[in-house]
């Protein structure tokens, strides 16, 4: 079953810390809520709080079970938004979700295939990623509501006046091949939608988003603890079951949030040839540090790159770029303080 939500909880006493987990899984509409905690002999014990397809019953079982565990002394390591009803979506967000929900049963799959082919061609002509032209969700809305001109296309979330003007004509030529049974504006959608099913859809989205947020928080906590402990980049990647590239990207994001990632970069710089570091920083100063390929090509000849592990070389440059940006930030702070 697909893991939708997972959280770790702890119960502390003078003698020990007990760790437990609550998980929600789903497969083809069948839901399961399971609680895991150590048994008296130290072996894990599982309690199935719910199995079935009724969303309201799942939430009741989840919240009832969690109340009991919280009262017994367990505390969640991350968040707690799911233990009470999350706040409602704003009006604009609910309208977008409503259009998305209704589109799932209305979209024309043949039209959607043509729209995806159009997006690939348009992205190639513009020289940018396909999702910059239109996201999957935007194409699904077009395939469901079949806008026949730019004015109608602009009424679909995500397009706006610029994209409607730019792409409206081309999209109209595609969707005009298919019969349309509805009209614009889309004020009729709510009246023709099963609102009980829609509310269940919204609750599931809340749950998935909350679960993803808690997974990100847990991942952030583990990364910060690893950096503070002085772990090497390779050790951090192995512990987090990811690549060094992903760890560096997350470290850069945390650096922008104000966290100090210098212990990690300092440990890595000790493993890098000082001469390579100085050359790389000089190239970044001259060429900019946004793109690493020009820096790589300036540091190595094609013959030197032949047979080398480019992934490792890029990982080294990513570490050097992070350290370079840290050094620039430190210079700016020093300048501001003087």
C-alpha cells in the first residue's frame, strides 16, 4: 500500500524514551490506519485502528486513537495539525480544487494526448522545460472544459492573460476537434458536482499535504543534526538514503533560510585540492555561479574529462559553489558591520 502519512512520536520517562509511529496507507481506495509501538519485551506491536473505504470513519478512528496516545504521554516529533481539523481552504483555493475535481471525470483523454504533444513541441520551440509552458493540471483543465478562445482559456487557473493570448489560438485549434457539452463561464460546476465527494477529495488533499510537510520537516531535522555532528557529505547522503547532489541542494535551501551549513562545507573543503578550489572560485567569479557546466569546461580539457565520473566532478563543484556563496555572504556581512 502507498504510504500517505507517517509521523514519529516519543514518550519520555526517567528510565527511557519509547518511540512509536502512526501511519496511514492507501491502495485503490482502501485505507488503513496503523499504530506501531514497542511491546513489553521490546518487540514492535501493531494496532490496526481502521481498514476500509469510508473517509469519515478513518478520520474518526485516527483522531480517537491519537487522543488516547497523547493522553498516555506520547508527543509527536513533528507537527500536530492532523490531530484536529485543519483550517479550511481560502475561497480562491476551493474554487481551484473544485474545478480540478470536476475535471477528473470530464476530461477528454484523446484531447489530452494531443495537448501533451502540443506542449512538447511548443517547449522545444521556446527552448524551455515543458512545465513552463503548461503544467499537467493546466492541460487536464483544458481537456475537461475545452476553451474555444483566449478569453475562455484565461478563465482556467494557471493561464492568465499573457499565456491565454500567447497560446489561446493554438489550443483552440486542438480543442475545437472535440464536441463540448458545457459552456463558459464555469459557474455551473458547483451545481453539477457531488459536493460530498468533493469534500472527501479536499480532506484527502489536506492529509497528503500535511504528511508531505511532516516528512520534509523530519528530513530537515535529520540533515541539520547530521551537519551539527560533523558528518561527511557521503555519510549524510547514505543515512538519508539519497544522493550527495540532493543533500547539497537541501543544504543550499537551508542556507538561504538562515541555517549555518559551514560545518559541512568545511569538512568537504578539507578533502578538496586547495588549488582546484581557488581555480573554481575564480571561474565562478568571472562566469557567475548559477551554471556549473561552463566552470567545469574551464577547469578541464575534453581529454581530461574523458573517462571521468562527471557526477562526482559536479558534486565537487556544487560543494565549492556552496562554500563560495558562503564566503561572499560573510564578506557582505563584514562590510555591513564596518
